[in-house]
C-alpha cells in the first residue's frame, strides 16, 4: 500500500514539474501603491502580454472620488513609442468621477511584450486611502476574441499630509533632549 501511494505521489509530482511554471497575461498598476508627494500626480497602468498579440484594450477601474479627482488619461509608451498607429479614447469627461475608463486599439496589426499602456493624471482633494478596483478588463486579440487577461488586486493610492522636515545640526537635536 505504501509503495502505490508513493508511486501516485511521484507520478503527480512529475506531471506538475513537466507542466512548467504558470505564466499569465496581466494588467496592473505600477507601482501597486502610489504615495504622491505633490497635489497633482500620475498613476501608471502596465500590461504584460506574455506572448499574446493584443489588438485592443478597454479598462474600467473604480477609485474614491472624495479623495482624488481624475483629470484625464493619456496613452502610455506601450502605444506611443511602438511606432504603430493606434486609437486611444479617454472617458473621463463622460463617465462619473470615481472611474478610470479608457478604450484603445492598434489600428494596423497587434502589439505584444510589456510596458506602460496608460497614464492616469490625478489631483489630490482629500487625505486617506483610495483603493483602485478593477471593474472590467477586456483585452482582445486580432480575431476580436477576449484573451482572458488577469488584473492586479490590492492596488492603492495613499494620500497623507506631508510633514516638512527641517535639516538640523547634531547640536540642535542634542539641545532639545537635555
């Protein structure tokens, strides 16, 4: 009995190792936590295609509109530096505040690889933590079939009042604690 259990375990391990490491295509915020130091700041959205050819992307992400205001979204270097003709539509003026929403497409062919697909331009209007929650991730290939890209989770914008630090000499600090 022990030999057969060990044999099944060995066979299962061999199948798992043969499959190799899992890789998945993903859309994510970079970095996953943004800590702005200025009242106007940018948040970046990246793509990692892991071998897939992408024709178009549409994303919707929710954020807290009482803490930050979305001023606009622009195409990132994944589109603009590729040399490929592309279309990028920012829904900021038509969607309610609290939503990052854009649609984009490569007009001739497809793009692959990894890089920054969008830059979200924000203004700080409060202090606190705003989660960035993906509501819709639609990434399509050449035949207009959803490629099933995953997305990151737990992304945040942390807005904290900055305390200005004054440089002090060691003698000044020592005098405080006498």
